[in-house]
């Protein structure tokens, strides 16, 4: 094959060796780069890290941190009495240059497993109607609409 022939072939990136781990203060700077609004990113990341109900899972490879999942654990009363644990995927962000490589799916699978290990009865993700890509992502993983949320500005 000549060089000219090879130029037309799209290179397929080899699969990354990804490890999912708990995020912490050492990840603050890189997590800020994942977020859309750089002016408020540090404040957002620090808020996540300071909330005891919030857990950060990061997907990391040999090239660094690729994604973060922000998990919020809630204790919810059962109608028949008692309580149960619910984990909400508050945010899941994959580094822009690494999207389309199934990193988000792998991180979400780790988040669901993390939730099961902590005996959560369900994992939720709130997705607005305008975010169709995120809705398709969660539905393709098996998430289903359960109810509409009613909201009132405070």
C-alpha cells in the first residue's frame, strides 16, 4: 500500500486500558478541565468533594483522567415503613477528545456496580428533555422513565 492509499484510511484507536477509582483532591485540576464552564468549574468540583453524600468515580488510563461520574446517595423513606438507599448519577462527563470510545458506558457500569455494593435499591439519572443524546445513552444502558419531577423555584 502506498502512502497516498494509507491517507484515506481512518485510523482506529486501540482500546484504552481503563481503571475506575474514587476521585479525590488530587484530581481537582483535571476535573475542572472536563466541565463546560471554566469560570465556575473549581467551585463546582470543590462543592462535590465537600459533600459527604457525593462520591466521585473517575475513569483513568495511561493518558490520564478521561471521565468523571458524580454520584449522590440519598436515603429515602419507604411508603410501607423503613428506608432505602438511592444513588443518583448527578453528572457524567467524558473528556471531549475521548468521546465515542465507550468510556462513558464503562464508567456508568462501574457506578452501577458501586451502587449495588452499597446496597442501593436503584440508580437514577435525571435528564432534561432537551438533552436527547444523554437520554439515549442512559436508555441504551437500560434506564427507563419512572416519573416526572415537579420543580418550584425557591
